[in-house]
């Protein structure tokens, strides 16, 4: 059985769509663990009729990492063989679970991620990021956005990194061996990237399944999206907001943990901030022209 961990903080409409997508798929041997860490006055899961859902209440002070860890711990207590990390604003395709589970059974001990696409348009957002911490890419460089032409019918693409809680399937034994996500040092952003870098360095195989899709509703995913829409003041404040992947506290900690030369970790941090600033400036200029 697959255990699917979904942390949610008040995003009930998106959660409803997420659960509907799971239940309409061809693979049904799963249990969903919804970790509700919403404020007390907003805790009300609409999809109470979803029979495969186990609801866990968690402290509203938790961020993504802590809430996700509560779900992983619960899944492990049920002797979960495989755990999927899925954000509530991500919607799997009808064959996605079947495909990922088939690949996971063939590649025992490997982590398998789907191709990430934009909900609505179907545009590919991510296939397989390329690890590049030393140049200031905390979550990996984008990588190609087209299926490699030389795969010869092979559906698994070996990756140096996978990204995010967007439908990735992880064997339970990996959590038992390497531990949970680092909620103490990375409470919201980069805890997933930190974990996958740890896996890569522990020689855990990472793959992207080219025949499995997850659709991302990125309209409300992060304050860091569409930087050209931010005023200069909003952009500057995003470096301090924990809801933005530009927030300096998490960025600095990630580079401290993983920069190839720890004594130079501030160089990676500086390059990351510089890159975000350059992208913002370029897109703002392009928008104004």
C-alpha cells in the first residue's frame, strides 16, 4: 500500500481537487494522510466523505516541514513500504500512481518523481533539475524542459536531484535509514531539497518517471512566484518572508549545510541572492518595456 502525506494549511478547495484526482485514478491501493495544521478557527476539512483519508491535527505553529514530518511519522508507524509527498495544490494524472508504483517496485530502494506540469495548460515546468549548489542553486538548476530524444523507449530518467513534495515516491526504508526532514533548521522551504541532497550523497538512486505527470496549481504556491508582479518593496520583503523561497534564513542554512566548501558557504548564499535579484530586475524591465 502507498501512503500519501498531504500537509494543508487552510487550502480546502485545492485539497478537495487534489483528493478527487487521487480517487479518480486507476491505482486505488493507497491511504491519504492529511496533516491539518490550519489555525483552530479555520479547521474544517470539506472532503469528509473521502473514505481513504486519515486526518491528523497538528499545531498551527508548524510550517510545511513539521507538518509533513508528522504525516511521515504516522505512515512509518503503520509500517509503510512507500510514502508519497504531495502538496495539496498538486493534482496527479489518472495513471500517475499506477505508473509510479510500477517503477518503484522494479527499482527497489530508489526515489521516483513524476514530471511536473502546469495545471490547466499542461506546460512542462520541471523534468529533472540538475544539482548545482556551488553556483548558488539551492534547489537545482531547471534542467531540460523536453523529454530527452535518446531514451530509446526507457521511461525512467536517472537524475542527480529531484525537487519538492510534488508526487515523489520514497521507500519507507530511506526515512528509517536517513531520518526525517530537517524541521529544526529548515521549517518551510528547502527541507525537501536538503533531504534529496542527503539521499543523493548516500547513493540513493533518484529517477524521474517520464510517463507520470503531476499538475501544479501555482497561482498561490509561493510569494516568490512571478517576481515581475512584485513592487520593489514587496520583492525586498520577500527575502524576509518564510512563505517565499527567497527567504534568507532558510537559504543561508541550506548553503551552510551543503556548500562543497563550508568555509565558503556564504559565497553560495550570495550567488543565490544575486541571481534572484538579477532575474527580478530583468523581468521588471521587460514588463515595463
